[in-house]
């Protein structure tokens, strides 16, 4: 979510523990993400803020409840 002055926050991030499906209801998820590196987390927050501001997601309005889903290449297992 963005403020009218250009500031931005993300409220929470999550991580799917199993790769059952793309829909979060199909897998086990944890909040906040545990296995993301700090660098990856910062990139996700940066991209999400850029998206929110470009779509004018400003303030706490019911219509601004939104979710952004990213797929990251699994480097383990």
C-alpha cells in the first residue's frame, strides 16, 4: 500500500512449504516467509511497492485489499 506522499509498506509475506499447486489453498504456507534471503525479500518488497504505486493503491480502503504472488525458482531439494 502506498501513501499519498509516495511512501510504501507491505504488510506481510508468506511462503509455500510444498509445491503442490500455484493456489495458496493447495499447499502449506507459513507467515512470514522463513526461507527467503534478506536480499530476495527486499527485491520482492521493492517490486510490490512499485506495482502498488503504479496502480494507485493508496490508503486503507476496502477496494485496496490486494495480493501479489511471485514465483521463485527453487534452488534446493
